[in-house]
C-alpha cells in the first residue's frame, strides 16, 4: 500500500511542477507586457535618461562634475 501511495505522490508532485511552471510563465509574460513594455516605451519616447545629446555648437559630450566629496 505504501508503494502505491508513494507512486501517486510522485506523480502528483510532477503534475504540480508542470502546472506551476506553466502558470509562472503566464504570470511573468503578463507582467512583462503590462508593466515593463509600456514603461520602456514611455521612457524611450519622453525622456533622454543618458543626456547624450550635445548642445548647439558643442563638440564634446563632456559634462563638468558639480558635486563635492
């Protein structure tokens, strides 16, 4: 009887792992397409996070350090 229950338990664990992997992929995909993609599009369209554009008549991208320490 114990061997039968162990076999059922092992198969149940395998099934649970299969379902868990499937659900995790769906949840992560939904998170990616509902949070990460819109945020990235907004940053790309509205911002310049690296300030990589030189001003008029400037030949260098160098910026002076204005902090202390």
